[in-house]
């Protein structure tokens, strides 16, 4: 699990980073799953004192933003990233966060929370927020993508070479995943693009976003072509949006 730094006396993995959540019930849910310290934003109207605490936590321990998979949750991510860039992000699928009275981290099962924390993504800067409208036009500015920081143990030479190529493209200011790749993958300009992006976001651990923001996240979270291709193969196996 990313950020895990041992196990406490009752068998829960200890998370080294501070986890930012929206409210007290979210903290309760997090602590059912892992041993962690949290910072509660108290909703989307985050005051300056809370932002300063998050900034200090990032400097001292690192920060994982773990907000609800809805519009207010995405707004909170955007506010924090603008003030405290370089945080890591954990995303829950909406299906895992759905309760009788709405969607939220507080409704998630411990295993879903642990799975989301195991797939934490570090931001390279910019906003991780999803926009409200579907975007199908070419973005004006491409977000550079970097390769995965380390190749997986036992990875083939071809996969390592692909990752190295992604690093080279990132250093040259080029995205690892191009806009036409999203069209070819049916993630934009496709009748089922939204549902396909939602599942791809789950598989890649970057959450749901509209077309333009999904493209930006691929770069911001350093998704490699190999990771993208494997997630797309899984999407095809599941028949999502076919």
C-alpha cells in the first residue's frame, strides 16, 4: 500500500502521509480501514487555516487528498491543488462510495478504501479536478506526461523500453498519451465515452473526469502508454460501452 509505514497493534496498516477528507464521518471510515491521521476540510468552503495545515503537512509528511467522488469533492481537490501543489490523490469509484443518502467516502467499505490508497497517484502539478462539461475538442495546451518512476520487478525489456520512451517524451515536453489515443480508445467522441472513462479512471486510479480533464490527468499522474494499453485491454475484456 502506498504510504504504508508498518502495522499498528490491531493489524491496520499505518499510513505515513496525512489524509485530507471532507468531514468527521469520512475520518471514521478511513480509520476503520487504516491507521491514519486526517485533516478535515469541513466541506468545500475551505478556510485559510485549514489550507495552511495542509501546506505544513505536505512539507513535513506528505498529503493524500481523499475527497468524495462528486462535484463538491472535485472542487475541493482543485482548491487544494491550487494552494498546495504536489499532493497525492486517492480516488474512490462512485459505486464504492454510494450510500442510502448519497455519495461519500463515509459510505465506503474498508477494503474499498484500502484499495484506493494502494493506488494513490502523485500529482505533477496543476489541477486534478474534473470539469462539468464533456469536452471533445483538442486541448490548446498539452500536459506533459512522465513515465512510471520505477519499472515493475520482472517487467520485460519491452515494457522498460516503453517507460524510458515515456520519460524521454516527458523531458521533451510531449505527452505520453496523445489526444488521438483517447479518440481511438473510445474515451471521447463515442456514445459510451463517459462510462468508458469512468471505468478507465478506476483501472488507472485517477478517478472520473470529462474528456479534456481526463487527458490532463493522464499527464499529471504520469500514466505511461503501457499502463494505458493494459487498462484499455481490461476495458475491452469487460465489454464496457461496446
